[in-house]
C-alpha cells in the first residue's frame, strides 16, 4: 500500500508501508549505527531493541517482537560486544515482561477505542506501533529526543497514520501538533523516573488538560531508586514513588485502575533456572522496585 511520509523539512513525499507488522519500513538496506557511543542514551535504546530482538528468536517467545529482529538485522553495529556485555539469556526478560504487559493494556484500549490517538512518550527505538499493528483509524505518535528520532528515521518513516516527533517531552510545544477530541492513550515506558518530580507533575497536568479522556500507562520506580542512582549511575534517576495512587491527589483528573510488577508474567520464561531467579526476585522487597501502572483520566463531563 502506498502512503505518504514526511521528510526532514516537513514536506510531504511518497512513502511505503513495510512488512514489520504493518509498520513503515524505510528500506531493507543496512544502516550504520557505529557512531552510537557506548553508554549513551542512544546506546541504551539500542540495547533494549537488541534484547527484544533476541527474545523474539527463542523457541517460545513472550513478546515475539519480530519488528525488532528485522531492525537489528539491518543495523550495522557491534552486537557481539553487546551480547557479551548484556547477557541477554537472562536480561532479555527485564525488557520483554514489562513491554508485554504494556502491550496488553494498549491492545485492550485500542480494541475499545479503534479511533484513538496514541502518544508513545520516550519511545526510544521501540516498535510498539508495529507489534500491535493498530487499525488504520488509529493515529500513532512516537516522541523522543531529536537525536533518538534521528536514529528511528533510519529504520522507519512517517505515514498518514504514524508520525515521529523529535522533542523533549517537557517542551509542551510538541502538543500543538496532536489532534484532540478523540480517546487518547498515553504510554510512558522507562521515562518518568528520569524527570524530577516537579516536571512529572507538570507533564501530567499538561497532558490531562490537553486531552478530554483516555488512559495513561507508565512505570515508576521505588523511592530508593534516586539515591541508589547517585551511587551507581551518576544520578540519572530523578524520581521514585512509594504509592502511585498519590498521583490522584496531585491531579484530580487521574483515576487509578490497576498496577502490576514489571516482573509479572515471569512464569512464562522458558528456562527453568532463569524462571526461578525471577520468581525469587519477585517475592523479595526488590520485586516492587519497578511497577507498571494504568490510570484513566477524564475531564469532568466528558464522554
């Protein structure tokens, strides 16, 4: 199917839908990611893409992200070094269990609202739009820092139903290009913990003021995460919260729906030793270190 895509100047040009779950694939040619610096934000996004791709090739995948596998096959990078460093045989599940739960919540929302707008904030190199393959009536927006979106554009292109936005999530100007009046699903995976609490509050206020109704899906870390980060990761984690229902007190438009551990679903892990490790971690205090939450938001009187 031929669609239209938007080039870097904002002009409309011909584009093609590719084969990755209906996603917009730019080309099957190799793309050079060798400039991605080890340990950078872009590298972290590449790691999670690699882990999802790795898991898709297991005998009984939990997430089965074949779009990620297609992308990794096309990327020229030292993945052998990444494999030695990241130990994907066990660490893959830290990524795919969380992604699978969020995917399931997304799919449930889209089944009930096939005319929805989806905002995937801090999308990284994730191909959630292609895994879920939403109906053509859905408008999907992937947002991340300009440097990350520059990498995404080497893998995917915009279509009339899918757009990428290069912007800081805290710069509210990007919201001007998002249509309102539809049910709006907001996904923020691996994002909010890197913002100071005042910025988290402002972001939630801004989003719920802009859109009439919908759901928010996101993960949060324990309050011990920021002090731990100061010791272990140069303080990149800025925010943690013990009781996510406190957000209802911050913002009266938010209503808590449900919460699960990011390790939920470990029973599906194929390897018995790895499955037992995840089971053990899940029952220890650190089992609630990373929690996934689902909220509804609604302006008073909206349908």
